[in-house]
RNA sequence: GGUUCCGUAGCUCAGCUGGAUAGAGCAACUGACUUCUAAUCAGUAGGUCUCAGGUUCGAAUCCUGACGGAAUCACCA
C-alpha cells in the first residue's frame, strides 16, 4: 500500500496512455507530452485526454485514436470504468470504487494536503517597515503575501524561517524624533492614549507640516528670489519651481532640515542623547507594530535591524574585487559591469568608502546564510524594486554565493484605491489598524442583523466576528495574483457575500453544524453507498486535487492559487448541500458517506484557509 | 528613450505549461426560507479576451508590432 500510494491517478492514466500509444501505434511519447484536463462539466467523465496531437503520427482520426485508447484503458486499468469520445477528446470515467477508497483513506489523515519534508530550508522576508510611521494597506498586502507564502512553503515540505528587516535608522525617524523633541512637550503614548506607532507617526506628520510652513515663508525671502532667478529653467513659473525645489531646500537652506540632519549625524556618532531618544521612539513603534501583527495573526522568527546591518557588506566588496567580479574606479568607488546581463554598470561602494543600499543587501544576504544556512531566500518586496533585485541576485550569483540559485523576489503590485494611488501627502493612505477595525465592525453589523449568534457569550461572539471580518479582508487581498496591481475598494472589502472569505467560512460552518447534529451517527454504513452521484464524484476529485494545488502554489510562490481553489471547493459544496440531503438521505449508507465527505471537505477548507492565515469559526 | 510588468463583462477578478460553447463575484432584474442555519441556491441580462499580423488541426493563452496604463533606469532607501 505505502509503496504505490503516492502515485497520482493522473500519473497512472498518463502512463497507461503512453503504453497504449506505444502498443497500438508504436508511438513513443513522454507522459509530459500528453495533454490532459479535468473533464468539463458538460461532458461525462472525470479526466480528459486530448488526442488531436496524435493524429498526424498515427494517421488516424482523433476519434479513432480516442476509441482505441479508451478501450485499451478500460481493459488494462481497474481505475478506469468507462470512456466516451467527443471529437479529439477522450473522456475517462474513473471507477466509483477508486473515489470511495480514496475518501476512506483520507478520512484518518489529519495532515492531508501537507507534503513530506524535503530537507530544504527557506527564508522568507516580509513586512520590513520603516519605523517613522504606522503600517498601512500596502504593508498589509506585503504581510499577507509573506505569511501565506511561508505557510505554503511549510506545507510543501520546507523548513521556513520568517524574518523582517526593520528600517529603523535614517533621516525619516530623525524627523519624528526632532518634532517630538521640539513640540512634544513630554507627551507619551501612555499620557495621550494614542497607539504608540501612531503616536510616532503623528510627529512625523507634524514635522512635515512645520517644514512646509518654514518653506512657505522662506519662499517670500530675498534669498529665495535669488535662488529662483539663478536656478529656474526658462519656462518654469515660481510655484512649480518651488514645488520641485523642495528637496534641495531641505538640504541647503532649511533650519529644520539642518537640525534633522544633525540629529542623524549625532546618532551615527553614537551621541548618548540622540541614541536614547532614538531608542525610546523606536520602542514605541515596535510596541505598536507588535499589536498590529498580533491582530493580523502573523509573527516572525527573527528580526534584522538596519541599524545593525547598514554597515555590512564591505567584506563582500573585497571578495568581489579580489575575484575580479567588481572593479574600482580612480576615485575609489567600486562597481560591477553587468552589461552582458543587460543590466548596465552598478555602483556597489561609494568613493568615500560608505555603503549604498546594494552593499547592505549583499552583506545581509550573506549574514542570513551564516545565521540559518538556508538554501533559498524569498524577498517579499513591492514591484518598484524589480530592478534592484535583478541586480542583487545577479551579483550574488557572480560572487558564487552558495544560496545564489535559490533567490526569489516575490514582487507584488501596488494597491490602488478606487480614487487612484495612495498618497501619504494627500492623506489618502489607508491605515492598517483602522482597516481591520472597519471590517470587524462591518462583520459585527452583519452578524447583529442576522441574529444567529445571540445565544453565545459575548467573548465567544467577539472572537467569531473577529475571524469573519479578518477573513473578508485577507481573502479580498490574497485572491488576487501577487504580480497584479490591485484596486482596493473599502466598500467591497467588507463584503461578505459571494466570492469572499466569509462565504468559504460559511461552507465550513454548515458542515460543522451538520456534524454536530450527527454526532452519534454510525459512519461504518458508508460502505453500503456504492453508486456515487456525479456531484459527489466531482467533490471528491476536487479534494483529491488539493495536494497538487498546494504544490503548484508553493512552486509558484502564489497563494492566490489556494484562495481560488478554496473558493471553488466551497462553491461546489454549497451547491451540493443545497441539492442533496445529508442527514435525511434515504439511500442506504448515503447519509454516512456524505457525512464523511463533508467532514473531509471541512478539513481541506480549514487547512487551505489556514495556509492563507485565515481562521475558521465553528458557527457564524 | 531603454528595460520590465499589466490590459478579459459596467466594476473587482479567475482562466495563460495552446484544446470542447471564455468563467466567477459585485451591481441590475426574477425566483427559492414550516426544510441539515438563506453570509446559501437557481435563473435572466451583460464579451470584438485593447488592436493588427503571424505560428497551429486549434490562440484569451505562444511570437512580432502598435495602442493604453504602471514601475524602473541615482555615489536615495
């Protein structure tokens, strides 16, 4: 049993087709060259072999090839019960007994869908926020993708290390620090009751406001007029010029800008006061982040801090220079020539010997390998950095790093609002905490309207409502292919009908309800139910496909595969539930059989949704 | 300008290793709750799969070229 168990029915079919082609037509094809499909609903059968490709070599019509192969399969495979041929499509009917046996085996497997350990170790980096402001919708997509991909890789047999790199240093956090120092008057998150990461973010916003005020009044000055006169391009009016000049102003004239940069210099020099302030404000941010992560249901195995890693990578530069992978210009800056990979020349170390972003990332990659010995690293980062990661991976490859072949940039598209792009300057950013509160609030409203949970204790009810609200939000985001830029309509995200998380939860809840009612049923009766209905076979075939879906999704780093699979399965089950009696079935054994089928489907839905970070309620 | 990604119903998305009449959900309209809980189910309507060529027995899917949108091409991160 054990030895043959892992062979998939499709593999069995394809191998038999291959043999059939050889025996009847002396045709040698590989099983990978045979096109197959799950049979479409309009036709009878479970799996379909496409016979068009064999017409030329066999000199027979596709119908003839289909008929000959069909007869061969029925005669030689106990799993194939019948066949029919429509044009170039050979539809195969798998024996009821096969599905029956599969179901009974799967029943006792609590890990159904999980693949055996493959001995490989993968690191997934996600979230990676800046510490000057709270998490927003963009982070949510990142976090959900990172988390579900991690779970998926685990299910596919990998050992997974989840990490984030916290961008805790630089000019941005110094702006928050400065604003708090100047205008905070000693207020704290505790004294104001504001969630601590939002508290820090508020001072970042305050800095920007004060800076804008300062900039505005400077624009009236004589100095500004001189700058305008000297630097403007021919057709640029005053307003447009100053809009574009903002960064230069910050660096060259701004008092606040100078103070912020001084603070950064002090921090870099290890000034105790600056470091203490930095530590205090970052600690606030981390406390707030942790709350948000917890609400979202995610966690990390290890945190890397940019304040520790931003000086890394110098040794790798030396290695690269020695190996001739890098070259040095007369000004001492270090470069790599990637023209043969169509990637141009790229700076990896500044002329003053300090790091650039690339240097850090090179160093961090090596550090992670030293820390965990991973074969693979997945970076969940928005698609604006596609070019950066192409270069990073190419360099690591040329340096001959041992993990270089296992690098993957899980690139995802930006999240847009129906009104357009999210812009922090225009206040259109959707805050992560607000968003979660909103969907949960919506779930609460719906639940009250329905009144199904009234009898439950409040704590239990809240827990269910939380699960429903988060399911709506998470599913809405995960169901879209990562690569695609997506439109996030807050109104639609709180929808709980149709293609949504709660719809899938509802299928699970319905099953739990039936199972509770059938707690004492005798399930051994199921063996007496032998003539399966088409709908039942289709459901079993979908369940049968689950491990393949997990494998496909993990290999593609694409959780949307599982999201859409769960939806399809839930949809089929809802229809089945509507069309067929379970507890009241009068065919012998049907009730027991359908209970087992339902139970297994509930298990698959729960496992599948768990891979997406979505929890199932027992009632709703 | 170079490179990469995206373009499928009014809207949000599946389908893309080439296969049968292109699928869902939302929104609109119609019907099904005394029933294993209707956050459900059934139905109506909605399509030149951006366009034009090419490859093929067969193209939403592969190739080429246009058009539209996005990102990127820093001694920024």
